[in-house]
C-alpha cells in the first residue's frame, strides 16, 4: 500500500477528510447531507446561485431533505456551498452528481460531466479520490473521465489518485430506502480505486458492495432501470391489447399477481417519468449501436412507453366523441403533473406530453397538482387551478395522470362528467361506470 493511499484512508477513518459534491440536485444534496451528518466537512459546488444562496440561508429545495437539517449542518460548519471550483484544491474526496440528459436525437449528453471533470482536473492532486455517480453508458468513467483527469499531468490512477463509479439510487419521496441505508455499489478503475472508494462510502453508508470494475458498476445501474423500463413497457402493451379485447387490464394484473412465485407485479400508466427509467436504458442502447448491436428489448419498450401519452389522448378523444363532443374546444382537466404520487418532481413526467398533445388538438387544458404550482415547458406555461373539484365540475373531461393521495377521488367521481383514469385511482368499483374510461 502506498503512503498516499494509507494517508487518505486514515483521513477517512478519522473523518478529517474534506469532501466535495459537484452538483447539488436530487442526488447531490442528499449525499452531501449524509456525509455531513457523519462528521465530514462537505462542500457543495453548483453553478446555480439560487441553490448556493438557499444553503447559505439553511433552506432546502429538495423534498427529501428538511430545511431544519440543512440549517443545522450549515451552522455546525459541516455543510456549505460555492460555485468556485478553485476550492477543490484542498479537497480529498469528490463525488460527481451532475445531470446526464439525452439530446433530442436520443444521444447521451455528457456536457455536464465533461465540464465538471475539466474544472476538477485543474485541481487534481495526489491523495484525491473521485467517484462519478451520474448515470451513463458503460466505459464513461474509464474512457472519458480518466482521460480528462490525466491530460497534462503525470499522476497515476490507483497510485496517486483514485477513480471509481458508484451509481446513484435515489427514489424521491421514499422514506424506507434512503441514501444512508440503500446498498451502494462501487467499482473502480483499479482494485485499489475500488477499495479506497468503498472505504469512503463505508464511513457514512450502511451497506457498500464493491464490484470488480467501473464498467460492472455502470452496467449494473443500467440493468436496474432497463429491467423496470422493459417490464413497464410489457404491461403498457398489455393494456393496449386488453383495450382491443375489451378486457379489464387491472383485473388481469391482479389475477396474475396472486401467483406466489415467478411473477412480479408491474402496472401500466400514461407513460414513463422520472430521472432514470425513461432515459438511462437509452444510454445502453446508444452504446450498443456503436458496437453494431441493437438492444431490441430496450428499443421496443421505449417505443411502447413513448406512445402511451398519445394513447391517453386518443382515449379521451373517443370518450368525448361518444358524448357528441369534439376534443377541439372541450375543457379538459389534468389531475396530477408530477411523475409519481406525492412528490413535486416533474422530470420527464408524462403529464407534459399529455398536456402538449391536448393543446395541439385545441383542447382547453387546465391542470391541478398540490405539489406543482406552475408548469413551464418549452413554449407554454400553466398555473395549477386553485380548486380541483370546482374545475372537475366545469370540465368536459378529467384525466387522472398522477394518483396523489391528497385527492378526494369519490368527490372527483361525483363532480365529473367524464374521467379517463390512467392509474386505476378510482378502483375496480368504477369499471362499469359509463362515465369512467380506464386505461
């Protein structure tokens, strides 16, 4: 073991190592808070001055982190934020938690990783451990991040500094599985990198799972989300088939779920949302195309899931037509805008596509969400209506996109003329109700 490594590991054991988190979003801020709670001094770096100002005031802008916790950690000197990468000069541990979106062409957009890594490289010094947590395609850590870090210097990975990948596993709104107790997979560029990174995470997290390489860790993350994407695509196509057959898809799924082995229950919906499932598998698909291989399951599931918002609009149009009303000019209320219940996260929410498609067809669209007061999307914006029951009564059709528990569904059913229920929020009792259309 080198002197550099032994000194770093001693700092980790003594909690004297200084940590930095690049990107203070849904992944970065919770991670920073966990290590600050464990006794480390944590610096968050983000280009968004609003986030920096909020942390300085002891305010949280992430639903899973309470402002009280941020204020307490800031006051104790364990957490602070900055936009200045020069402050990384005396940092021992760096976690990269920046966004990795897709371009409109479906190609990975690694601009945030490249920018953060290039600025980090200017401050790279012996004894630093760096972990990429942003989801990406297998090979990114070794082929891109390592190359950017070592340009123009003679530092050796695994000896002078340590580089690894550890996939984030954040599910906003959950309280049973959090950053602290969620098992943490970590794979390094070298065995020494894996060991050092695992030692770091073990200082604050309950369970750390080392794997043999960064590529294994990168691929494991994509498998997790591809598994969900493909199975959701399967039940979404099942819903389309059941619609053609005149069979209740929800009853079919419940019946199948009674089997005590060999079946895992997934449910259909108006499309995919969130920061992982709609995007991450397409990173793998893109990577495989560069190797002349077509990821057929991923491509097919993506096609099915992407078309679900259009299916929802078609159901609405057909249901209105049965009542002698055109979609053009009809008042349509969308209930729920977040991508899943009881959170404010709008990332990739199917509500955005449903509303956009309704607007294209000249419907008079409004929405309500207790967690999302306003939507700004591309070239349009909407404010949440104040009274959803009053709006439901005035609407020609109500579309339930997000099944928030705060909604009074019996009251919605009573007030509405027509409901398209994409989440089975009203339950099986309404399957024969003539004014309810179920997915």
